[in-house]
C-alpha cells in the first residue's frame, strides 16, 4: 500500500488563500526547500489537486 502525503502551503497565521478566495501568489523559497519539494513531487505516483489549483497551474 502506498503512502498518502499532503504538501500544503499556508501563512504563519493559518491562511491558505487570500481575500475573496484568490491565490496569495508565491513567496520566495530557499533553494533547498524547492529541491525538497520537487524531489517529493517527482516521485509521486498520482498528483491530486482541486479545480482552482488545476486551473491556475495547468498552463505551466
């Protein structure tokens, strides 16, 4: 059986989205954190995201 792993970004006060439900945009991340995230994502067998996330990230 495979593991289920959640990777989620939020502000320190717990917000996941900005006003009116819009994305807050990306925050600068250290190179080491980017490498860690990309390593985990590249090994995923399935990537599940919500409709809004898909619509925002799909073109990339």
